[in-house]
């Protein structure tokens, strides 16, 4: 699905547990609660840490980008698309993730929350 802004987007309900997910929220947000298997690269460090994404991402798979509500992840998604990466923005971000009952854990693996 593509919204009017031209950012390729996917709904939380369309994601599987095995889909690659990169969380671009800042450290305090990540520590409070995140998807259990997400890769964390804050938007503020994204360009400098881009290599971590290319090493971790599946070669033939889609990169699903998530933040709190979808704004920052939309910006990162557009950057990745410009780099030739098959990336999509997760609509509604972690707020939607949590709202549909997907697991959220803190930085110690305990139940977390979205800030």
C-alpha cells in the first residue's frame, strides 16, 4: 500500500513475527518498550549506523521501519528506498503495534510499554 505522500506503507496486521523490523525511535523510547525481535537504530544515528542495517537485513526481504506513530519511520523509509532498499513504513508505529496486542518488551526482556 502507498499513501499519498509516496511512502510505501504496511499495516501492523499485515506483519508476521518473522518479518524484519527496524525501530528508529530514540534510546529512552526503545528501553521502555519495543517489538521483541526488532533491530534498534535511532533515527538520529541512522545514517552513521546504516551498515548495521545492511548487515542484519535479509538480502531478499523487505525492511519494515517503525517508530512511535509513523512520522520518523516514514522519513527513514524514504531514505532507504532512495538507497535501493525494499523498505516500508509501519503505519501507526508502535502505538498501533501495541493497540492490536502485539508483544512489547523492555530492554531487559520484561513486558514493556510505548512512550
